[in-house]
C-alpha cells in the first residue's frame, strides 16, 4: 500500500483493540483496520472526476449536475470522500449509534487520506472550521457530537481554527434520516441561528455523512446571511 495511509499508521496506538480490525475483528498489523477492510474502503473513494462539485452526487466528468445548474447551492463546493456503502457505512453506524467514539482517529484519518482537491486553494485562507451542530436535545441524547470529534482531529492535523458548534443555535426537529426528501427540506428550514462573528470569513463545514444536503445548505445560507464570505463543505461519505 506504500504510504497511502501513513497518517493512519501513526494513530494505531489510539485505537482500542488494536491489533484487531475494528470492523471484522481479524488480525490487523496497523491502523486498527485489516488489509481486506482497508482495500474495500479504497474502492469506495469518490473524486472530482465523477461527482458534482455542488452536491457530491455522481456526475459525468465532474461537472455541475443539472439540479445544481438550475438551483445553485449556497456552498462554493461540497465534497464527500467515500461512497456510503459497507464497510464505510458499517464504520459510521458503530461510530454514531453504538457510541464508538474511539473510532474518531480512524475516520478522521480516512478523510485526510482522501481530502477535497480544493482544500489547499487560496480561497481556503483565513478558514474557520465548523462541525455540523446538533440541537441541545440531540446532543444530550447521543452524548457527543460525532462531527465535533472529527473536527478536533482534523483541526489538529491541519492546524485549523475551530468555531465551536455551541455558538450555533439549532432548533430540535425530527431526525433527517426518518424523513422523505421533500420533508427534509421543510424540516431544516430556519433551524439555525448564528451566534458568532463570521463576517468576511471562509467557513468550512464538516460532517460525517451527507444525504440530500438539505441541512448543510440551510446552515450555509444562515452563515452567509451572518456575513460569511464563502462556505465550503466536506463529509466523509455520501449515498450514491
């Protein structure tokens, strides 16, 4: 595999259960992932040549899809590193719903390994990184903000300044995953209140998985109304 996931190798000691794979429990020489699961994840990598830069859906030659051409998104770009399929989806389910916060270094490292092509662009100068906020009720129910943990790890790697998600008010609504697409758009309308100074800042939103993109779009609009210069978004995975 060469140096493909060298950063992941450096965080093996942070994984409980190493040297066993956190997915299939086979012996793992490094990373907390066995070679088979790691190879499966590489097959799921998405890139700018096969996805729409506006919504991260599949798009031939990486051009803006028809929907984004007729309905320009409020984000400059949205990138998903991997397709939301096993074993990525298995990893995320354990992370979010089985309270496996110990997987944070693995997930963050997978994102670093396949980062957005625009991440080093000049437009990302003066960046302010924001994890997707949770409502107080959902944060209390889950016990942690999975996107917040990811941002902490990514910010340490990239030396990014972080905007606490606690500075963003979010009204509690039904979980997006329980709703149909049209209902998701209505469900997130007006749910965010920006309680931070983001004027003239480039904001990078980080989330674990993006589906319709409705929540990211709503937050991006709220940030731009609060004076943000531009808003970008990066997620670990997206369903195809």
